[in-house]
């Protein structure tokens, strides 16, 4: 089997980590003869360096809107780990995507207007109609997908959690003096919240909890895209970030004491912070897998996280290492922060005993290959007489009249509105 891994979307953090692990695991599968990884040109060489050891791997750089069909000729199936934002270009091979979560469909945040949610539902239906098979990361996500598009597509959706027990890694980076290297302004003890500044990440309720807790000597370190704006003096582009900063001022929270905002950090820094944290705190309102929770427990770090359905599905069996909290209750979160700060060492030993999830990346790759076979069988068993796919040439271009596109679109609409073209046509028709 020859697999094309199609990644035109530029994704970092957990998305990049899962991509690398899956490509490595594919290269070890006896059923896979070759892997072609087509990735966005923005990825630095260092981001893909761990893949140098992979067997029969070819890496191709592509643009964000590149069509898939030119790369399909010598492959049997296309694997799309991030369909969000990936153009739906026709291809002569079966396509399997991974639909990460339904966060935006769960009406989280002020953006979730009726028009927005209807657009998301249309986009999801177009996605599931385009792909031959869809992998989702939880039964919760599968249910939400089928509630949106209908049970007609149930046979196309498979549940496969993309998390596995990681190999024991090296120790966190240390300085010449033998001390861990922390970013500026961060000193233990601290809690860590790795996540972007999206509204569903729920920094508002967490900051309310910080103002109510007893142990204000243990700050929360925010790291992730956009989090450098938390506590900033200027105005942010996103309205909810401005609400966060107004809350910080109103509650008298102090940057550097109650919280530290780092913004995006590289993998080595994120690992250092996680291993040294008193706990991972994650009072999110919606998630796909909550991968940082898995990483924290595997690192022997206790977790404070939201008691929501999707996270219970993934981590209920590891609850000894987790303090479940209501994401809408600042007092409950504050009590959990104080409890963990008071018993950090004891809870670390409990977390270490819960390491592992009885799956390896090779197990996940094997299950994914089974989905590939199902997609290939369904693709080759198309009804007789159906039009064959053409891989040797691009889709035919749609010819448009000169005034219907490009820079003439605006004038055409204007003239049509005032009836100018119609009047000219009538005058030319007169004898």
C-alpha cells in the first residue's frame, strides 16, 4: 500500500506532534510500501527532522491551496490529518480524513451566531461527502457529527483516539549549572495551561478563580498562540481578549504574581514547563482529545480539568491523577488549585502511577490502515458505468464571460443594477 499524507494546512503544537508520530508509525507498518508526506512550505526543516529515520518516506513541499491530483498517480490512498481549511480538490484515489473536534459546532463563544453555525454545518456536510472515510477522535465527536449531517453517513465515520503512550523521553533541558531552563519570569512552583487564546479555552473563569484562591504564591503560566495578549496594556483585536484584560484589572490580578503570559513556546520549552509544573490546569469548555492532559499524566504531573463529556470519555479511567472541576464554577476551580498546591508531591506520585494508555502509535497506525483498506475497497467497488477518474489532467477550467469575474465584477454589477446594459441592448435591436 502506498500512502499519501496530505498536509497543506500549517499546524504546529499538538497537531504537528501527532502528524510526525503517525508518519513514523506508517513507515513501520509492513502493509505500507511507501509514504509520501506533502506538507505546507512554511514548515521549517527542523520541524520535520525527526522523520529522517523513516523507511521509504518522501517529503514534498506544497502551497496551501495546492491540488491533490498531481500527487495521486503513484499512491493508493490519501490521508488528510487536518481537513479544516484544506481545499476539496478532486483526486482519483480514495481519501481518508481525521475530523479533530466539533468545538465550533458546540456553540462556544460570542462568534456562534445562527448564521455561523449553519455555515459550519454546511461545511461539515461538504467534508463528509467529499471524503471516502472520516476518522474522529471520540464517540462524542462521532455523535455530534452524525447529529449534524444525519445518520446516512454513519458507515463513513470511525472512532480512533489519536493518543498513545509516548516513549520515555530525555530529561528537560538544563543549564550548565544543572538547573532547568525556564522562560523569563517563570520560577517554580507554578501551574501551566498550554492552549491558545480562543474563547472556549475559558481563561475568563480561570482568572476569576485566581482572584478567589488562598495560595496566590503559585501563578498560572499561560503558553500558546495569542496568550501573550493576556494582561497586556494595549487593546487586542479579539473582543473576548479585551474582556479578559478588563477582568484582570477589575479583580486586581497582577502579571508575574498571579499569572505569566508567554505566548507560543517551542516544544522543548513546553516540555520543560510541563515537567516542572505543580499541575496542568485546563478548565476548557470544549475539546477534541485534550492531548495536554495525556502528556501531563505521562510526565507524572497531576491535572485539574473540566468535567465535560468528551474529556470523561478519554480520561475517566485515569481519574486518580485528575481533579475534575465544573468549568463554569470559579470557586470550585479555586479550591482545586489550593488543594493541588498544598499536596503537590503526593499528587505527583499518584499521577506517575497512572502513566500510559495501553496503546502505541503502531497500534493506531494499524487501525488506520484498516480504515484505508475499507476506503480502498469501497472506492474500487464503485457501480459499473460510473465515470472514471482522470489523474493525468487537471479538472477542466470553468469559462466565464469577461465581465463576470476579476476586476470587472464590480462594474458589471453596477451597470446591471442601473439597467444600463439592458437599455443598450434595446437600442441596438431597433431598426
